C-alpha cells in the first residue's frame, strides 16, 4: 500500500473526516492504531498529544500502556515509539504550554521569510477611525502606520494613540481564556456555548438594550438595524461617549434645520479662529491635525512666504493655543460671549444680520467690554476681537476661506450650545460651509445624542431587563451610572478586560483587538475604510459583533442564523492550539461574512463599482479605503427660533474645566505604557493626571507645582490631586484632565497608581452628562508634595538662541543665516573656525532632516512611531522623575515671551512674574540625534562604540559599548539614552519600584530572579518587537540613528535594482508618521530632495547650537514663524538678526543668560 | 684583574670568598676604616651599610650607577611604539570617522605616547634595580649580622695569600672595630677553634 | 622657624640609629591598641558596604545610583577624582620634593607614599566600576585580539586609562622600592619565624652592600624623575578628560594646572589629617615635627591660592566670553542655582578657610591645622562635585536640565571609599614602618653636608652624594 505523508497539520485536517485514514497511512497500522486508541481513551486532541492537567505520573502510565499495546517492536517501530515517547515527555514538562514550532516546509502564499507583510486596516482612536497600514513579521504586527491609500491620512500619516494601539494588542492584561459569568463577588469561567445559551435565554423576553461606542461603519449600522429587527419593539440602542459632540450637534440642528455633525478642513482655510482646543481636545482626530499642519506651514518662496494664521480664544493653555499665532485668554464661561461678540463685529463688516437672540443676549450681557481681553501688542486694531474680525473679513473679501471652530471635551454639553451657535453663524456668514466645514448627512453615524442618558434613566427605573454594553465603559466615564447598571437584570459586557463596567456585569465576553478582527468605518461622508485582521486572535476571544449575533441566534432570532457547518481546523487554530470559536460551526453567521456582504452589496453599489464582488472585495482589502463621491450641498443657515442664546453670569469664584487628557483621551489608553510615558504636549508631564492652575492663582494661594491640593466640587467628596502651575492659564481657572485614575484598567495603570500615585478620576466630580463647560470648585493645600514626572527639566530658554522664532512680517528684513548643510571655511558665511583642516566627504547618500517648528503641534506621534520601530523600552515614572526617559526623539516645549528673568520655573513665582506668565508663547522643538558631522560624542568613546558612517549617520554599536557615558555627557543635545537597568524587560518601569533596596530585596526573596523576568515569562509583549532592531541590554548607550534599518535597505535595493532610489522612498519612522509633516527626511546629497528644498525654500533654516559648538548637525530647524504684529522689541529690528537671537531673547541677554 | 667591588653582586648575604669582617656602630669610624682599607691596597672590599652614608662611594671607588641610560632608551623606544600603535589603529587598521576629525591627529596621541613611554621606563628601571642589586624574594634570608640593617656597618676583606685571617683581624682591631668576624670557610686556614671571635673595643 | 631648607628639625642629641629603629618599628611589633582595632573594623565594615554597592550595581544595574541621562557622571567620578587628587600629593612629597632636594620630606614621604598607593587603589576602582558593563572594561586596554580591534585612542577616556595605569603602577613600585631596605630591617628584627619568612620574602634578600645602595639610590632617583611627569601628566590628563568635553564648566584650558594644584592642595590636607593623629598615636612627634606640618601647610596655602586664582579666572572667562552658555553655568547656575549651596560651601572651604594659614599661630597649632585640613578635604570633594555635576546639570539646552541627588547606594560608595582607604592605611601602619627608617637615619644621623675626604685630606670632589 502507498503511504501518503502529510506535510503539516493543516494538510492533514483539510478533510477532518479523512484524517484518521491519512494518519493511518502515515504510520504503520499497528502503531498508529495503538496510539489512536490511547488518544481516544485519554481524550487527547487529535492534533497534539499535549493536554492540560496531565501529571507526569499519568503520562508515564500512558507511555507504559502504549508500550504494552504494541504488537511487537521492529526497528521502525522503535523509532516511531521513541518519537511518540518524546512527544509525551514534552507534554510532561510542567503546566506551562510548550511553544509550538512550525517548520516553513510550506510557506503561506505571498510570504517570504524575513520580509514584512503589510495589511491595510482601520483602527479607532476614541471613536475616530484612522486608516492604518500594519506591518507584520511572521504573522505578528510590529508597527502601525498610516495607510497611504487612505484619503484622510495625508499619504500615510498616523496619530499618536492609533500607533500605540499596537501595545494594547499584546497587553497581557487582556482576558485570555474565554468568557466569564458572575459567581458572587467574583467571576468564573464558562464555555462559549454556556454563555450563548445563558444570554440567549435572557434575551428571549423583556427589554433589550445595547450600549455601544460611536458606530459609523456600514456593517455596524446594518448590524444594529438587524438587531433592532430581531427583537421587535423591545430593542434599544444607544451610544455613549465620554466626550460626545452633543452641543455641536444640537447647534447644527438649530442653525441649519438638519441633524449631523460637521467635520473640519483647516487645510482649505487661510485663517482659523478656534474657541477651545482643536488639536488635543478629544473630539477631533488625525485628519484635523493633518489639515492644521497644512494651514500652519509656511507657503511660497522665501521672499514672499505666507502662512495661515491661527487665533485661539481659550481659558487654559492647550495644544492649539501653543501652536497659535495669537492667543487670547478668555474666562471659561465667557467663550460664548466672546464668540458672539466676534460674530457681531464680523456680521457688521460683511453686512449680515445678527440673530435677534444674539442681539438680545449681547445686550443683556453688556457686550464685549465685559470680557476684559488683553489687547494685542502693536496690533491695529489692538482689541483681539476687532483684530480677529478684521482678519476674517479681509480673508473673505480676498476670496479666501477661514475656519471658526469650537469644541473640546468641555464644550460637549447643552451649556455650550450658545458657543457652537456662534461658530455655526460665523462659518455661515464667512462662506466657510462646504469648504472648510463639511456637514455630515443625518443618520450616517451613530453618536452620543443623549439616548444614553435616557437609557441609563430607564435602567435606574428597572425598566431594562438585559443590557449589553460593547465598546463603552460608562462605569468609569460616568460613575453616576453605576447604580443604574446594577438595576439591570442581566448585564452583559463585551470588553477586552474586566474593566470598571465589566466588573459589574453578569457575563463578561472577551472581545478582540482591532488588529484581530473585521470591521469598517465611514470616517467622513463617502470615505469608507475597511478593517481586516492582521493576526489570528491571540487568545480565546471572539469579535464583539459575532458575540452579539450569537446571542441573537441563541435567543431565537433568525437574522443571523446559518446552517451549521463542521468546524474547520485552520492551520492557525492548530498552531495556536486554541479551540477557536467558529461562528458557522455554531450556526451563526460569521462577522467576516457580514462585513463582506455589506461591502460587496451596499458599499459596492454606492461606489458604483462594476467589478465583480470578489475583485471588488479583494481591491477593498488591499487598499483599505474607498472613496465614494458624496454631494454635500451646503445647507442654508437659518437659525431656529427655538435657539436659546445666553451667556452665564461672570463667575465669582474659581472655575474648574474638565478637559480630555491629551495622551489618555477618554481613559481607554490608561493601560498603555507607551502613552503613559508620553509627555503631555503642553505640560510635559507623564504617568499622571494633574490639576493645572494659573500662575496668578498659585501665587495668591502660595501653591507651587507638585503640591497636592484637595479639590472640592460642589456636592462631591474632595479628591487629592497634584498641581502643575501652568503658564498661560487664565486666572481663576483650573483645569483637570480626564482619562486618568481608572480602577480596573490593568496592571500598568495599577502599578503606577499603587506606587505612591494618585488615582485622579475627574469623571467622578460631576454626574451630569455630557460634561458641563465649567464647574465651581475650590482647592485647599494639603501640605503633601508629589513629584510629577516630567521629561523637560526647564521650560524657558534663558536667553539662549535655541528654538528660534520670528514674526512673519519681520523675517524678510534679515538675510537668512546661511544655507544649511553648507560648510564654509573660515570667514565664509557659515564657516566656523576649526583646528582640523579637513572634512570628510560623503560619497553616496547623506541623510538629513528638517524639522519645521512652525507646524509641529507637539502631538508625540513621532515618539510613539520611534518607540515601536526601534524597540524603545518603557522605563516607568520613577525613572522619568530622575530624567532617565528612553525616548529617542523628544519634543522640547519652551515658553517664550516677555516674562521676568527670575521666572525659572513655576516654583515660587513672584507676583509680577506670575502676571507675565499668563501670556507666554510656545515653541515646540522636536529633538532627535542631530547626526552631527563633528559629533562631540564620537571621539570621546574609548571603545569604538560610536562613530560616523559614510552616509552621515552617527552610529551606535551596542555590543561594543562599555557604558562610560561620556558620549552622553558630551552630547550638547542630550539625545543619548542609557540603559540604567534591563529596561527591555520592564513594562511599567521597574516592578515594585521605589527604592532600589526594596526592589532588590523583593526580587531576591521572591523569585531568585528579578520579578520583571518572572513577569516576562507570561507576557506576549516580546512578540511586538521589531526583529530588525536589536533589543538593548543593560549598561549600554543607545540613541536615534535615523532608523538605520530603513536606510540600509536602500543600499541593498540600489544594488539589486541597479538604480538610485529616488527621494521619499525611505523615511524614518518619525518623519513618516508626523501628521503635520513637520519632520522631513531625505538625502542631503540630492539637491532636489524634499529635505533640501524644504530647508532652502523658506529661508528660516538653522542648525541647533552649530554656531556655538561647530557640531555641524544633519538636522536643520525651520524657525517658528509667528503670523502676528511684531512687538515693540521685534519691530525695533532685533528680530531675525543674523546671530539668530530673536528680540525677546536679546532683551534678556543683559541678564546673563 | 677584575675589580671585585664593581663585579656583579651576588644573591648571597655574605661575600663569595672567605673573608674577615669588621663591624662598626659609628659611621665615621667605619668610613675611616674603609678609606684605610682602600689605601692599604685591599681588593675585593665589600661594605655593608644599614643606611646610605654620604660619600662612601668614592672612598670605595664605586662608579656612578649605569642604569640611567637603559631606562632613557627604553622610554624613547616605547614613545615610538606607543605612537605607532595609535597610528596603526586610527589610520591603518580602523580608519573610522570620529567626530569629523582627521584620522591622523598627533595632538590626540600625545598623552598615550608619553604615558606608555614613562610607564615602560619605570618598569625597566625597577627590573634593572632588582637585577643590579640581585633582589629576589628570599624568605630564608639570614643576615651576616643581625644589626646590619639597623645600626651596624660592616667592612669585609677577603682572605688572600698576602693577608691571612689573623692579620686581618688584627688590622680590624687597630681600626677600632666593635666586632670582628672570621668567615667559617676560613676555618682550615686560620686554625682557630672558634669560628667567630668577638673583640670588644 | 628655621629658614634652612634642608633640615628643619634638629635631631635630639640622644637619637641613635637603634633608637630610631625601635621608635619607628614599635607599631609593627606591638599588639595594636583598642582604638586601632575600633578604627580598623569600622573602616573594614565600610569597605564591605562599598563592595556590596558594587555587587548590586553589577546585579541590578548602575541605575541604583542617582545619576541620570543629563548627569552621566556623578558620585563615582567625583569621588574618583577626589582620591586621585589625594594620590597626587603623595607623589609630590616623594618625587617632586625629592628632586628639589627637600630633605625634610624624609619624615613624611613614607606615609604620603602609602597614602598615594591606597588612594590610587581606591580611585582606580571607580572608573573601572562606573561603567554600565564593568565586566567588559578590559576592552579599554590595548590587548591583542583576533578582531584586531584596539581601543579608540582619540578618546580622552583611553588617555585616562593609560594615565591611571601608568601612574598606579609606578606609584606602587616606587612605594615598594622605597620600602625594601626597611623591610630588611623588619626582617632582621623579627622574632617570629613566620614574620621572618614573610618579611624575608618581601625584603627580596636586601643585603645593603655599598654597591647595592649605589644602584638602589640611582634607581630611586630615576623613579622620582619618571614619577614627576607621570603624576603631573596623569592629573593633567584627568583635567583634560573633562576639558576636551564641550560642557560649559568643563571646557576650559586652565584645567590641567588647576587640577594639579587642586590635587596637591587637597592631598596635603589629607596628609595632614592623617599625620596629625598618627604622630600622636605612635609617639612619632620627634620625627614628624610641627615644623614638618608647618611646611606642608605652607605648600597647601600656595596651592590654595592657585586654586582660588583659577576660580576667579573661570568666572572672568565666562563673563568675558559673552557666551550665554558659559555665563549661564557660572554667573547664574553656580551662584544661585539649586545647587548653589555646594558652590558656596566649596568656596568657604577652599578659598576662605585656608587663608587662616597666613597666621603662624594657626600653622603651628595642631587643632588649627586639623580644622583647615578637614575643611579643605570637604571643599575639594565638593569642588569635583561642582565641576562634574553642576556643569552637567545645566548645560546647553534647558529642556535637558536636571538635578543630581544621591541615592542610598551613592552614600555606600562615598563612605565606603573612605573605609577602603582607611582599612588599607591602618593595616599599613601595623605592618610596615611609617617613616622611611634608612632615609631618616641618613638625614638625622649625619651632618647636613659632608665633604667626603680621604684620610690624607684630599678632596674627592663630591660634595653631596646622597640626594636623599
């Protein structure tokens, strides 16, 4: 008889029915019969002999039985037996499941070992869909980048949080082993079948409610519609968001008579006036950041460059305020008054009629005079409102467009409608509708329109029998809802961990990460993006949508029922050794099938695609995005008579604003150590939420940064919170950041909170949803101190020419310093005196970068990109406190302005200084290794561990490094990072951190090894590492090397393709991802490359510290250009002086610097 | 005839040939004796001092030590070797760019050159000192006289045909020795019972 | 006081060679007093703490210390430079004063040489252990290897490696060479056979023939000639190690003389702090007289003035350069930054307190000298702290500024370094003569200048043979 050898398990199991026969063919009949009998007897799976719970003794017995069962042992039989024994022995190696090694005897199609595979997909950052391109190695996603084919990623750019989602995929704190049901105060594991049966029976009668996050994909909308039909008359769906755009939506309806939410296109505007935080407010996303960068960028040639202007009215210094040209402080309650006052002025000038409600309200409030806005220096007109109106009207008269924006976490609620009405009115009379403001058709997306509040009220009354929550965490973002959730008879929570809401549930259903599951989104009207899995499910979880369908099927609904098939053992399930839950095997329609049906059906129809279904589907999967032209006719503005415009009375006491954390958003990211360790773009604080207070208030109350205060909001228990005295905050205004202080986010969040931290959950301070714009609150010093971990040692430049800025109108009067990267000899422009006569030449490529401080919004996307690309470890809060952050790129944020010289930080500011700190300006300066030609770090290394290559990159050779750290001392930019501990093993910093003594004693006494190693054994985080980059060990120096693994591929490709790779095909991770294109990477030896032309075009390029130290960096900075009237100092000619010292810095020179 | 004084010294605690030794506590008396011995035409005079006595070398006819020149030569040699080592590494073997500096930077090679030359000079100096003084670890060392390293000076004259032990003892006595000792190897020749005769001054 | 440069102390009439030997060897042969045991065990305990910290550093990582990305060099390097400075002064006494024919040095050169050797032993540990991976430090030595990979000779750290290696080696052999005749004395005095054997081995069969003395003294003098450029070069190299850096506060051409004079300044202060208790405890006052101490104090004052001058120069240069970075470091950060207390304390100890030495009464008062010496020791440690840490704390980009604080283990290192030094020094007192017996006899028992003449009266023409 001919023996058929099956090559792998998948081949064997293609036809499960035939598998026994094939297996019989594989081995001799006698042996395999004996083995299979034993397998049957002991209930082993047909794939693996390993089984949980077998003790070594049992396995020994099995071996003995096997031995007896054999009819006789010949040579081949002996070998087979030995092999089988080896398998059993492996299975006996303790409880831990052994790793499975699968030979690449047959490569999956399209896979080449060692080459990355990219998948286009879609992820969500706080509900905002982002088209992504996921880089996978050997089936593991290792990096998330923007999808270049997606229309909203600006050619492959990505935002901070979406990139960090990679870490959430591998988060060991996710639920790993199936669903849970409640058992007393705790949970017990149940099987999927039991879960479906239990939930299905609960769903058979009574009211059924579904609470989700925002949904906009066609498949999701169809699913909700199907569910509604499946439970006729007793199904409710509501959307809950931490920061819903309810106020905006309401204003839109009142102003235009149609529902929907606008989206914004600042790239089409010349001028932007923002009331609130456009960039980091929690209600906008990547597309808005990209557009903002285009607005800010200096356009045109050096001689007549122009730049969009950003005027911001805001109470506290925000990311947008930091990037603005003109920043106007307004009390939080007076934003609406300011907006309508501006509307009044603009309406006057463009001949529009101010709505009568506004006229009345303005009259009642006393008009703009009540605002007490600080005049703009040297401006004509000096009043900020008059100035803004003048600019807006000028733009309109010139046929250009502007953008008026209001929003942010604190502008969500009903009390902000007046403000949103004003921006709607302004955009309408300035002709921005349809150009910079795009309205979404009603019903496109399911967002938080207040149904959640109603639903929770019904729950509280006990009127909801079964509540399913998916993709929302109301117990955290809305603590007041907890009591109501407890009234629900059956609470089913679909979550990836037992979070605050899941903790209340009767059933917890583990869900997949976005990178593991299917889905889709309609990011903006007509812009569809498709989500596909890039890795098989890591653990025993199933897609939330599939769970919903399975519940419906179990409840008897027919909509999702399919004919049950036999389970297909894919090679994935074989390899992962997990009995993957298969929808079709349970008679449930698979979620993939649902998505595919929607796309090949409705979406294909909408796109008018002629291709057949299969081709359309494959093309959609490959591109990840689909644009269907949608005709959006601008609606006609007509303010409803029901619109109420009112302005709150000026606050008498201190007011508290609740803002979205710029890194944590709504708190969903709190267990993400990358984001925990990211410095806040404005305060540069990591790992903690805090209360930002105005310098004037701090001075009056005798509070300094790092003091812990007791914060009392009316009717709520006081909470202790550390304080940061924040430059630029309006007096009488406090800002607390939401998204922190979760109780059940996971171990990263727990460890940092337990280690002397404060769990500051601002959501607890107010029951009302959406959040009000401002609250009455008081603070009192507790006397305690708490060191907030900041990555920036000092916030002021002290008169040093570091992050240079200049005024747009003034910059043309001074000649540009010199062309960057041109090394003149002594006496020439750009020539520095050197004792070394020669310069080395770069025969081929010479890599360089420009950093445009004008467009940098400080969002840290570059930092996360670098973390992922270069396996940069997380070090933890204690290490950040001791200035040991490991980020290879950082964004220095300096406050500039005409403040007093003795303002060296917010510690014990003087009264006069406090006043002057209110109107600071900000420069964001990304600093990575400057790849100096004359690198000070290189000659001091005794071990040849750092040197220059012939492509201009300063190399760091980790395995040569002894760790003397002189290179770091000698680096004037301090971009070198040292592995003080074995950081690569840490997840949230040194475990059990605190004093080293405590840590060491704990480690030694508990495990004999470091506990971080012990933890590592159970962590999948190492799967995330980029295999192209060495993981650095303790005691060695590391630093940015312009992603040398990327630039080296160019050399290889040039060899194999025999051509010079054109500019732009290789980019560093930071430059590739930067949403505002502030970082441009390229070849300096190519005069036509973008990096060279960018630096030359604007004439604002300079190299950091080059004049002082002759380091000759390969990085050129483009000055921050402020599009505002020059101040008196700047007007007097100091600005843009050849020595690079702007006026306000020259003024400080007298004080010694 | 080879001048025994300048002959290579030995590791033996006592002179190589049979001798008669006179001991003095007073360095001045010792010096006078040494002069006298030299003037009397004794050859092979061996002098032992607990501490250096000024002016003894010319009296005993000792030349200036030769070990300066080799040390100087070795230092110069290692200046060259050390410089070459650096040149080879930085220019020939690993011509790497460090901070944009030229490969050959003599300014940066000075320190290692100097330090290496001086160190090797010092080591050779030590070895030469050990060699010339015949210094080797000697745990079983028995001094010729227990106070020879304390406060006693010694002048040892070889017993020759022209000056036998008897006459040397007498001669030492005349020069005021505190003690006189006759080498036991001279026993047969001197036919004295006691191998050591102590004469108190 | 005597203006004679050769023999400040007049030897008491009754002094004989045997008595000198007895006096100086007394601590070696007598059972040590309780106080010695107390001091020795304390010091040994601190040494244990030092090595405990080292061990944890190797196990956990250098992160257990307070240094960070901004301040890459902290306590390890500060303490290293401190001890190297101490070492320098010992070589000054043993070599430089030797070359200048300062015969009064003979009373103190043994103890200062011992101080040198022990200080350099302590100091030598630190640069080796301050690295992130101390187990691969040997990569910094030029050794033949199959990769043909040598150290990077442009690096000032390599200069430092060579300088320390050369200097430490030379110091040890110089010290040992000087000990050989005295070890022979101990050998001949020893009663216990084990003692006889050990000292016999260590004394290398020293016989003390006139010929041996001739070569020996020549060799000794040559060591002085070699050690002098080595020590000056060594400490200049350490100064250059910092000075080639571009850190404001390091980058200064005045560093080599500054460091050398500072090292002598601090090292002599340490010598005083050691000699004063030692001469009292072991009844050596007639050998190490107040005149000796006063001379040390005078050199200290001179070096202190040089150091003060450099302090002024640094500030002037910073101001005159108009560089915002230099001015920021000196005119602002050191004077009024958060670590200004260190600078102020350092100035008090190094600039103000040494001025007391202008007064003869202070110079000749044991208490006064001790006070000044301890103050200078503190001041010199702080000086290195200010130079290394304060400069790094506030360098070019303010965003990187940081503040250096000791961790608990840093204290182990700092105090442990003193423990290790004193362990060795106290041990040395017990096992070897603390004053060079042969040399002190040579000085005390002979007229200061001998015109050697033959009995017939003809002059040999040699006016001064013994250079000791």
